[in-house]
């Protein structure tokens, strides 16, 4: 039982790497699409809606397979510079996870933008604050603070999502657990130990978010 | 488009039946989830500390570990357990348990945890005065539950249950790793034998989008129907 822990912990490091990098890119994507979404131009608006609808309406596994197996099928991409990136399962996983979490993050941020009280923006306008400064100094900070609890949930959902990386040959925590199961024929030990590690990571993320909420939480 | 024709040359009929399989697994999982939720919601709301801890453990653990882990645990662990039980009775061969049942059970356990939270929230949002009023009127506890709490709970939880349904529907794609032929598995097979993964995974994505879109429409109708008079 103890002997399998080191290899699982090695896997957990990969899981955390996947999580951190996809959350980072996902946040940027989400922010961009949330801003596009509150744009008044119907085409930009619809485009952003379509993006989030597609990535929220299909399973993460489909997206992962589309990127890992599907993109490699396009001759043009195979001959281009992108091949360096998309031939690696690790990068494919990060692309898929980032796009997926980006869609959810854009929805979270959008609803945060839309629930900002109109009074704040009107007050800024009447004080002669420019639109740009209103956005960066008033709307954005409030939106980020308001979306903290929902974003915390999204991080935990993504942590669970990274386990799918194991089906495209990445040896993350789940992949290591599968290997242990195959080598030792002890499914309960392998998967329950991995489950405990996952729970432990969830617990830490949950507490960090709780702390941040307490410190920066926004009360309306 | 030829690839999608029905009959021996195309994958249309295979994908069609795979879609039906996805729907069947989702419904079975959702129903099992309801059973789990109806067991664990009272535990979570109970005043007894031990029962409370059991209820909380269920929802916390299941919502904290990856879905894939639950599926693997049931699939590999279930096979091991079944073979162990069989060996007691003198059968030592390999037993493979049904992928549909394990898959639906695994997803059911997961969706049950989400449904439990939804039901708990719905019961907590029912006005306290109703509990007191029924107590004053001398209505028995179980009648109070079936005639007063349950109908309101179901109505209040329709919007959130639609989210749970979407999650469940998408989670069923994970059962493909155990070999059950649903949309994901069928596209995997088709992609493998035609060497056109881009096309077949796009078809899978479209099928899932159709399912989520249609179920959304249906649930919205239900919501309007049951919120009449409120």
C-alpha cells in the first residue's frame, strides 16, 4: 500500500501542472470571451455565445479527442509550425482543458459583469470618468470579486477534468493509478489512494478560495 | 456524408443506436441518482450527528474525486468483487460484469450527489411556516413529507435538476472507457476503422449538442408547466 504512494505523488505533480496551466490560459480566454459577450455588436456577441455553448454542451472527452486525434488529421496543420505543439498529448490536453474552462469562466464573469449595479457605472459617468477607466478600475475588480465562489467551483471541476488526460497517455495521478491497477491487480488500493490524494487537493483549493473570499469578498 | 449513411456501408445506424444507448444510460443513471438523493437528502437534513456525517461524506467525497475514478473503481473493483464472491461458491473463471449496469451505477452515484445538494437546497427554501402549520394541524410526519414537502421540493428543484441532467448526460461519455458502445465509443470505433477522427468526433460533438439542446427545450416546458399558479 505504501509502496504505491511515491508514483501516485509523481502523477499528482503532473495533475497540478495541467491544472495550473489550463486555469491560467482558461482565465485569459474566459476574460476575453466575457468582454466580447457584453459587447453590443450582435455578431461578436453571438460568436462568443456560440463558443461557450459548444464547449459547455459537449463532454470534455469529445473536445479532448477532437483536439488530440482530430487536429492531427488536418494535413495543413501537420505541415505547419503547430505540429510541434499538437503532436504532444500534454499540450493537447492543456489546449482542450483551457478552451473548456475558458467557456465556463466566460459565463461566470459575464454574469458577474451583468449583476454589477448600474448605479456604480452611472456614478462614474457623471463624475466624468472615461469608459476605459470605468472598466478597468470599477467593473473588472467588482466582477472578479463577485465571481470568486463560482470560480472556486470551476477550479475543482477542472481538477476532476484533468483526470481525463490519462486516456490520452499522460501519466497524471489518474494515469498512475491505472498503471498501479494493471501491475498489481489491486483496483481498490490504487483508486482509493488516488481518490484520497484528489480529495486532499480539492480540500486545499476549497480552503484557499474560502480564505480569498473572506479577505477580498465583495458585499453588495 | 457517405460515412453517415445507414446500412452496411455507413456508420449512420451505428451512431443512431449509440445515441439511443447514451440516452438510455443517462436516464438510468439519473433515476439511480434520484434513489441515492432520496436516501441521502434526509440524512443531510437530519438532526442526528452520525447520520449527518454520513450524508455529508457522500456528497463531499463524490463531488471531490474525478468521475473517471468512480467508474474505474466500480468497473475494476466490481469485477474483482464478483470474482471473489464466485470463488467462494467454487467458480474460478473470469467474470465480466455488465458495462451498462456498472456505468449507470457509477454515473448514478455521481449524479445522486449533485441531486442530493439540489433537493437539500429546495427543502431548505420551503417556508418554515408550512412545517409548523402542518404540525399544528396534526398532520403525520410521513404524510407531511409526501403531500406537502415532496411536491414543492420537486417543483423548486426543476431548474437545478436540469443542470444535473446536463452534467449526467456529459458524464456518460466517460463510460466509453469501459467498452459500453455509446456515442463516444462508437465514434472511437468509427474513427479507428475509417481513419477519419476529425469527422467522427465532430459528429459526436454535434450529437451531444443536439441532446443537450433538446433536453433543455423539454425541461423548459416542464418548468413552465409546473410553475403555473406561482
